[in-house]
C-alpha cells in the first residue's frame, strides 16, 4: 500500500509536516540540508528534536510571537559568528517549512518579514587552461580498459561541461552515437531529460569504451566501477571525482582539480573562444541565469585589473 492510500491520515491534528516537506524535495542534498537546519532551529529554540507535535506547535504560534522567535534565533546565529550564507540557508529552510504549512492550511502567517543577511556574491570560476587539460588527457593510457573509460569521462567533462552527477547517472541507452546526441538528467530538472550534442572526438571515445567493456543493456550504467570490490556497479560521483584528481596529479598539476573545476575551465575556455558570447555559451553551461555567466566572463576579462594598471600608468 502506498502513502497515497493513507488519505485519512491527512486529517490528523499532528501530521508530520516536516517529513512531508522533506518528501516534497526531489534533491537528496536539499532534503539532508533542510533536515539538518530545521533540527538546529528546534534544538536551539526548544531544546528538543523536531517532533510532529513540536513542529505543529511552532506553526500554530501567534504571528508576532513566531516572528520574534525566529528573529531571536537569527540573532543567535550571528552571535555565534556563522557566515552570512549559513544564516541565510537556515532561514531559508524555516521559510520553506512555513510556506509548505501555509499551502496545506496548517499555518496562518509567513516569515517574509524576516530578512536574510546581505551577501557579497563571489563565485570562484578559476580552473585550468586548455593546454594544461590537454596534457592530462595525453597521459592517459588508452590501451587499457580503465584508460578508455577515464578518457571518455574526462572528455565529457570538458567538451560538454557536464557535472559529475550528470555523468554518473548516464545509462547505455542515453547515448545515440549515430545522432551525436546524449540524453542527460540536468541539475534541478528531476526526471526531465534533455538532449545535448556531442563532438566527434567525444563520441569516438565513448564508443571505444563501450566496445572494450562489452555488450550491455540500455538501462545499465554507461560508466561502471572497475574496482574488484565494486566491479560493474554504477560509477559514483565520488568515483568520478577521484578519476579527475588522480589524472591531474599524474600530470603534475599543482592546482587541485575537481570535476566542477573542469566545468569552470570548460566554460571559461568557451567564453574565450567566442569572445565573451554569453548567450551561446549558456547553451553549453545550461545555467538558467545569464548573470552567472557574466560573472565567469568578468573574471576572464578582469576589467578591474585592467583599469588598475591604467591608473598605475598615470602616476
């Protein structure tokens, strides 16, 4: 019997609203973060775990009493010296709980009056130059099964600026070599797949890996672990992370590289190659907000450094 069959339980006075909120979040990372942050709130304000009854009591507080409680909690976080982003994340979890409770008629107020801390947004978009990444690829022994797999993964990370989770989720049936297309589950898109185009070089690398690996069904993972204790299991995001680190170390790269830094490198190289055409590069990066790419482009051009050097030359 599914949870949907327990319709009568929705009329109970102390529904587990917190659990319902977490179940409503598709991302496991979001669920873990919300659970941790909301646990902190109830421990700090009531000195106990967030039981369904305690959560219900909080949501049934008088509006101004609830806002005052949350403001005191926010002040305590600031007194502890927590970073602005951490304070805002915990407030966001609380606001999400209240908003969900409003939707189902279990709360009559909101926390919109509770403002977050102002942030000076900084995104580290530094990565490595293309010649450095090429040196990493050149050192991979593509005569081995492991080398064929790693080479295909490293090419995907660079040529399509994929995230490691997107690579890990790929199945054999997601690639169409003849069409040069790959079906991916992008960040924040749930089960809604999207098609991306592949370069000839990337297709060739993936086909080389598939041929060496042997026949497999369309619903089997595209990239698998080759370790003795986990052979043929889906290669995890951590496994892909380790492949990148080890490849960079073997190439003597001093800067610590990661799959996400490869993505940064790829996006920056694309902006350089297109002379800062952020709208075209957005098709590659799949960022929803164009402003994010403008940050990448500003770091690439370093306009501030250019003006500073001009001013230096004037004195």
